[in-house]
């Protein structure tokens, strides 16, 4: 008969601490919804400024890929230019995947803040490159959008997508269809969760729209330097998140040490 000895883990070991501070968060939690709403607003602003200042929608991967195929069929060199927008967006998402290893938020890591700060750097670089007439500017903006969308997708478990409205429109339509069928069938089910999710999706769409309007307005007065406004939002937010998470982790580690001593 084989006897399996229990594995004893040091309460102060990285494994113990990580399991202690890791907490999954409901994507419909107020903090997550607030973060998603802020990023949707920023995404709308970036997209509008990029259209006016750079002549391209930097977050519309579907449209960019379609344009790439059309230009490729015509033998136009623009296929490469537009295709690089798709590649840049994906590289931003790749960077997000390198920083954030899980699809659910973990309170034991501060890398969401780091990712937002990198997004800020990319936006500042976009403004600088645009003012200097360097053609890399739309690709930096696309990478920022890919990184940002990846942040929120990872943060919310793919419930919140901020840089494009196609997914939002699809999710809103699906939810409305489900609610309508339940109404027709007179099914007595708790729909509060679906209604909450529907309100969130509508809020994201509205804030994206407002971001587009304000982004267009800011471009009229600031030109390409308007990219600095969304950067001024994501930068401090990223720093605040990083500081908060570091303090939170230290507090949990201290509590863990006290518990192990007792």
C-alpha cells in the first residue's frame, strides 16, 4: 500500500503568498466596470484623433484587414501600409499577453498598471512621431489600442472589449434576444445579471461615442498633440493602480506573516 505524504508549503514561500493574494474578480464588479468605461472612452478618443490626424482608424482590425485584402487584390502597395495596422494591433495584444498571464484579474499582480503606462508611452510616441512627420505614428497608436483592449479583455474575462463596437453591438443584440424570448415564453428566471451586463455594454458604447466626439473636438484645437490627452488619462491611472496593488500586496503579505506566527 502506498502512503502519500502531505506536502507542506512554507507559508512565507512565493507559492503560498501567490495563492493567498490571488483573487478572482467578477467582471461586472463596480471597479472593473469603471475601468472598462474609462478605457472605452479613451479608445474612442484615440480612434477619432487618429482618423483626423493620421487618416486611419487604428482600432478597426476588421476594416483594416478588409482594406489590406482589397489593396492586395489590386496590387497596390497600400496593402502593406494598412496590413501593418493589423500587425501593430496584434503586437500590442502580444505585449499584453506577455505582461498578463491570466484571463481573470489577480489582485496579486501590479502588471495592469505597467501595461497602462506602456500604453501611455505609445500614445506620447504617436504624438511626437506625427509632429515630426514620421510614418510610424499610426502603428504606434494601433499598438496602444491592441494593448489597451488586451488589458480590459484580460481584466474582465473577455466580457469587456473597449476598442471596437462590433463586439459590443453583437453582445447587446444577443442579450436583447435572450431577454425577449424569456418575455415571450413568460419564463420566470432571474434576469438581473443579464440586465446588469446589458447596462454595462450600453455604457461602454455610449462612452466610446463620447470619446469620439471629444477626440474630434480636441484635434481641432491641438492637432496630433491631442493624443497627449488620452495619455494623460491612462498614465496617472496606471501609476495609481500600480501603487494601490503594491500596497495591497504588502498588506496581505504582512497579514499572512502574522497568521503564520500565530
